[in-house]
């Protein structure tokens, strides 16, 4: 089972992933920030590099899923096509749109991306000078500017598709 969290930088993907993971016995988190520090440290932020980063995340997620893990991917994955590619690689895929207005993400700015963009230090920031393509029809949408982390996690856990997949594959939630 793959739970794919997508949203702007600082929308709350990693925070939700960490809290959500506490509800499963056998779980792996693939976090975009961690990927950039490890297997994708050779990549930049061009569209091609972002797509390659997603391909690597998909490959890693497949390996963990085949080993019986619930895999939670917390990755901006800004392009519809890339997320569709991810979806087609898994039998059980749940897309969660971690929705948060840009102005709130900028206030949180945990990685100082927006600040560095505003100072002219970096380019290619999704939601600012390049697009973030919002999901058209995600299985789940959480609004981190309106919900607590726990409310968002419970919304995911109580989703009928998540519940059916957990039952079907014998996953247990704690």
C-alpha cells in the first residue's frame, strides 16, 4: 500500500507522514527532503531533475512495498504526469493532497526556500516562478491551515479506500 502525500513546500507533508506512520506496525517513509540529502543529492531543481527524483522515489517505494511495508511518500511531486506515473506503478495507491495556501507555506518556510527565492538566491520554486499542478481528483484532501495534524491523519486513516486496503492486505493500524 502506497500513501503518496503531495503539496507545496512547507504544506505539512513530512509532519503528517511521521504522525501517520505511528499508526502502522510495518511502515517506511520516503521523504523528499531526505531523498535530496541521499540518493538524489546529485539532482538540481529543473523539471527533468524533479522527474528523475520522483522516479527514484517510485523505485524505492516499490522495493519497500514488495517487502510488505506500508509506504508513505512525502514528496512535493509537482507535476500531474509524474504523480500519474507513480500511480500506475502500484496496485494500491492513495494520493493525498496536502492543501495549504502559498502565503501560509511561506510563513512556515521550514527549509527557507521561499525566503531564498524572495532574496533572489534561488529559482525554480514551485508555486512561485514555476507551477505546482494541484491534483485534480485525489483520493483524500487535507487542509493543514484548517486542520490539526491529528485531524489530517485521522481523515486519512478513516478513508474508505485506506480502510479496505488495510483489511485486504492484513495491515494493522495501532
